C-alpha cells in the first residue's frame, strides 16, 4: 500500500515537472534569443559590437542576443562545424572569401529577396562583392576593408625622402635609402606567416602586377604573369634585406606592433591599424607620425592596388529565427550605426564619405585612402574550395619566401596541388 | 655516501644550471606581467621594469560586464565546474571496476590493458562524432558536454591509478570483513576506501590537473563565457586578440596558479603513483 | 565474494567507456570509409580510398615525418635529461629539496599556457630569448625562432622538453629513493665502478617507472596538438604540421571529415607501432642485462 502511494506521488511529481517545463518553454518562445558569432580583432572591436547590440536590444525588449567572439583563425571552422547543429548560430560574421563555399554547402541562407533598393544603391559596390556568389546575396556587407600602405613620416624625413612613394619599386628604392643610411635594418614589415594574412599581402601585389588568381574557367592562373611577378617581388625584397625577415612569422597584429614601435618605415595592413598606430598613445610610440595611402601600383600595370578584405553578416541555414536575425543585421549594418562608430572602422555607405566629421576628423587620412581604394577592391578567387586553394598557396609561397623553392616552381606546385584535388 | 670535493662542486654547478633553466622563463613571465607595454617593446629589451604596473591583475580580476576580467574569471569558474564534474563521474565509474581488476589480477589483465590502451586514442578521433551527439542532445556550449568529453581522457587514467592503489591493500583485510558477513558495499566503506585514501586523493588531483590542461574539446564544444574554459581563454588571448604581452603573462600566471598548487600537493603522490601504481597492470 | 556475479562491477566503467569512447570511435571508423563532409550526416562508402589517398599524399608523408621527428627527439632528450637531473637530485647536496619543488612548476603548467609563454619568449622582435642571446653575444643577430622552417620544430620541441623533463627527473628520483641507502653504500664500498653501480643498483630500481614515463610521453607526443596549435599552427611552410594539425585542417578547415578520420586512425596505428617497438627493445635489453 505504501509502495503504491509513493509510486503515485512519484508520478505526480513527474507530471508537475513536465507541466513546469512546458510552461517555461512557452514563456521562452515569447522572447527570441539570437546567437551571434563575431570576430575579436580588427574592424569593429568587441566593445563596439557589444555596445551596438545593447542599443538594439534596448529597442527590442523581446529579443535577447548572445554574442560569441572568436579569433579570426577560428571563425571559418566554427561556422562550418555549426552546420546541422540543433542550437547553432542565427547571425554569423564571415569573410569575403567564404560565400562561394558557404553557398555551395548550403551553410548560409540566400537573402537576395530581403535586400531593399535603398540598400543596393546606398552601399558601395565594392562591399557587395563580399556577400555575393553567382548573383545571389548571402547576407549584408558590414565592413569595407583593404590593405593600405602605412609609412612612418619621421623615418622618411630622417632619410631625406620628401615624396611618399606611389609605386612598389619606389617603396623598395626608398627602403634601400633608409637601410643604407643605417636608420633601420629592415624598413618594411609584412604579415607573411602561414595564414590567410599572407594571401592578402600576396593578393595586393598580384593586383599591382596585373595578375589574376584564376582564369575564366576557374583554373589557377597565378603561376605566370602578374602572380609570378608578385612572388618574385616578395622574394627579392627579402633577399635584398629591405623586408623584415621575421615577416614569415608575422600576422597583422605583429606588423602593427613592429610598426607602432617605430621599427618599420613601411607596413602593409588593414584600415584598423590607423587609429591604433596614429591616434592611440597607449598602443603606439609613433602617434601623429603615421601616413597612409592606398597600396601603390606598378608602372605600366596599375596605379594603386588592393585586396578586398570586407566582411559580411549572414544567417545560417539552420537558424529558426531568420526574420529576427535579419532585423538585427539590418540594424548593425545601417548607416546610422556605422556613422556612430567611425573610431574603429570606415562606413561602407556612399554618402558617409561626404560627412565632414569623418573626412576631416581623426580618421580623415584613412577615410580618404579608403575612398580611393574602395572603387576597385581586388577580390581573392571565388572558388568553393577556397580553404584548400588558400592553404596550398600559403605553403608554397612560404617555401619560396624561405628560400626553399624558386618562385616559379613554388607557384606551379601550388597550382598542381589545387588542380590535383 | 660522500662526494669528493670536485664532485660536490660539479654537483652544485649542475644544480644551479638546472635551476636557472627552469626558473628564468618563469621569472620572466612574472616580470612581464608587471612591466609597462612600453618597457616590453623597447629595443634593446628592458629587463627590469622602470615602474611596477599591476594594472593587468586588476583588469583580469574585475567582474565588470564584458571586460577581459569577466571572460577570464568566468572561464576559471567553468574550468573548476568541469574539473569537479569530470572527476566525480570518472571516479564513480572507475572505482568498482578498478577494485575488481585489482582483486582478480591475472584473469582480467587483458581487459585492463584494453581500458588503459584507450589513452592512446587522440581526442581528435572523437571530436566529430561527439559534436553531433552533443548537438542532437542540445548540450553544446555547456559544462556538461565538456565533463562527458573530458572523461574520454580521464577514465582510463583514473582506472589505472586506482587499480594500482588497491593492489597495495592486502585482500586479506577485506576477506576478514567478508567472513563477518559484511556486504561488498560495506567492506568498501569500512576497509578499502579508508586504506586507499592516499591513492584516491592522488587520482582526484591528477584528474583535476588533466581537465585543467584540456584544450581541444573545450575549443570546439564551447562558444562563449558560459562554458569556455581557461585554456581556450588563454589561447584566444594569445592568437592576436591582445597585443599586450604583459596581459598574456598575467593571465597565464593566474590560470596556472591552481594547477601548480595541485602539482605541489601531488609531488609525493606523483612519485608513489608511478612507481607502484599500475606497474604490474 | 568474487564469483561470476562480481563482473557486474565492470558495468559502470564499460558502460561509460562505451558511451564516450566506444560509440564515437565506431562512428569515426565508419567515417574513415566514407567521403563524408563536415556537417552532413552521411557520406558515400568509399572503402579504403581515404587510406590509399593518405599513403599517396605528399602532405600525409610530410606530417608523418614531422610527428615522428618531434616524438622521438623530444622523448629521447627528455628521458636523458630527466634521468641525469634525477640522478643529480639523489646526490647528498644541500638545496636539492628546493630544486625538486621548483621542478614541479613546469610539469604542472597547462600545455596551452606553456606554449603561450614560449611563443612570447621566442618572439623575433621583443622576445626574451633573442635579447638574452644577443646581449650575451651567443648569437649575433635576432632570429626568427618560429618563422624559420629549420628552427621552428626544434623551438617547439624545446618548449615541450622544458615542460616535461622535470617529470622524468621526478620519476627517476622516486625510483632511486626506493633503493635502500645501505645497498647504494655497499656497492660504493665494494669498489664497483660508476657504470657497474648504475647497472646493478640504480637501473633495476628506475627501469620500470622510466619505461612507463617513456610510453606515456610517446603517446602524448604522437597526439601533439595544443602546443603546435598555439605556437605556429603548422607553419612556417608546413615545417611543424604534425598529423594532428593535419587532421584538424582536413576535418575542420576543409570539411573532409572522412579523410580526417582516416588520418587520425593512422596516427593511432603509429602510436601502437612505436610503443610496440619500444617495448620489444626494452624487453630485449633487460633480458640481456
């Protein structure tokens, strides 16, 4: 009898627990929870994203946003891994090089139909390449970026260089002057570590030398012409001692640290370095001495060079909150928000470049360089197997930079690896 | 046994050399953590800080919303949670089997070898299937998932250590209690466990240390400060998120401190565990 | 009390192992026979194609070479260094208690923190190692410790050895302290030479713990991931790309879950072969001694 009663009590307890859970679930459904995946370096800082999000949530009390910040190096793998996951992300930040892969693997939602004409016409065309694959859009662009040529005005003045170099051969010539005068042992710093950073620097030079990554059929085309010239340029600059040999283990942050310590006359880096190197005495020993220009060209081939380093915000296929996610994305990418956070990133909206507050403010020189560059952002190849493509190039370019292979042989090996897969 | 004079001189010289090799990198971490960023990026390198700067410790030990400190302290909390959970679960699962392995030595040796051999399997082998299992159970980004995953590493080791410890307890003591009619459970509580106390504490400390060290699972299965562990937090800091070496050093020191204290407690046990424990297994 | 029924005591452990190791392992084995992509539940059965691909691939052979080089060199150096320091600590010298206590620190340091610390020390521009070696005129110019393919693997190995030789030293010392003092002194008084004393008194005491330490270290170094991931991620020019880094790249960066699984299983096979060979060698040695 007692046994029976205790069993009954047990069932009662279970039933009430169950009821409680159903109640909880209902309560939760009134409140949408968005999971966002962001990156924690460059562009908008973590603090910026959190502040933007806090403002958004304040306007939408029924929405909660959980943010995750990962290093750039983990971003791609996290997005890929979350595919098919029951509790994945609703909003992901992604790099310009992934839409082809993410579209082919159905990782991102096609949002072409959600995009308004105002967005289409208001945002710089260069930014749109970030989210577009085969004429469909897989999100909204958020950040406009490229690599720029930074220089240390004090060092140039000390070396008696009055005109800022406008071609890559001039950069090398000026660096030789600086080196020969004993001002710096290694005047140029690059991010040539075995990472995507290396491909970005290579893309700038390939663009300057008029090369292309792939031909119209999508087959590797970097192993001849401009692509070969670019790598030869890189290898020669190491051989002649004007490029810092430690570049082969630098990422962008290492370049920034070396440049900000006054240990480099020239550096190639993203737009985020401007505010930190020129305006922030906590981070830099060369505050007020920094100049920035579009990355130079090569006589007879180009006037300036660039690499599209924009990023976009997309909605994973598995998200069940696409509408809410889209609303949040449109808020983050809106001109109003971007104009309010110009300390760390340049807006991508055309009319923002007419704002005197931006063009004449502390970010002015950077904004001007961006204005010139953004009309011709050079893309890395839109291939679905981009990670393999990039890895093969990274390895073989490094082989060549480290003196283990001739540029032509290294690039051929990279092309063979890519086509072999 | 006495040393000759030259022997002693050589011995002390060797001791000093070894001591320096071990201590200098550690000392440099401590110095970096209290040096200003300017001192750390001056060339030639400035070894002695011009002024002491404890701001990184303040930063890391603050719970202000969305600060580095919050990330760090939450990671610390998560690590403790996972360590305790993994240890308790592994211990409970391994103890009965370890006891049987010890008491039926010979007949179950092959089975024990099989268990211990799973230590050879790299975590990378389990990551993809475990990810899908956790995903379907909605366990991703929870300390519980890490407790389960970390058990893949901790279980075999725990079994091995416990078996070795119980080996050293004479079975006759248990048999005497059994004759008195005590149940197996009672014998364990009254005889085995009290006698096995040293090996139990060793096992627990080892297990905590292994969880403290775990990185791959934590990196892949967690996504924010609600479950991220200390190794992931440190690796994130080191991967370019922070350009301040002093902050890295301070975070490293704070995160390593609990592990080092556990290590110090283990000093004797490490020795005993490896010389007696499981050797015959 | 140890009847057949007592086998139920194995149940908790084996149920646990089956859930967290057995089941995922079976899935990985299955994956390795498919062309499954990350995120897709199933792939097509491709038989041994992934394994065949691995053996033909230059990348796999290279990663295999890196892994074995790293494993054998770090374990060998750790064992020798640890043995010597263990012997040193057994000498009647003052202050050895302090040294022994200090040795605990590197051993207990989490791998990721050790890797991070050494990455900072090896930094080519602001790192302490370059500063120390140039200021003491041991090297003339700053070097790129982790950026030079000839140095990177050795630099990582250095960081690993620094962390792990203390473990071997402490294990050696533990073995030595099990030897009765009288026995050591007797051998000394008998006029046995140092080699003879080592072979007859010391070696038997430390052989087993050292062998276990070596096996554990071989396993750990074949699995090596954390330290390389934090220090170089496999660069420069793949000079530090171990099998585990390759597995990660294939499975997570490229999404080739099936191929990644095959390489991970091959790395286990290598562990088994290495440890088997090592056990055979040490057994032969002890038998002949």
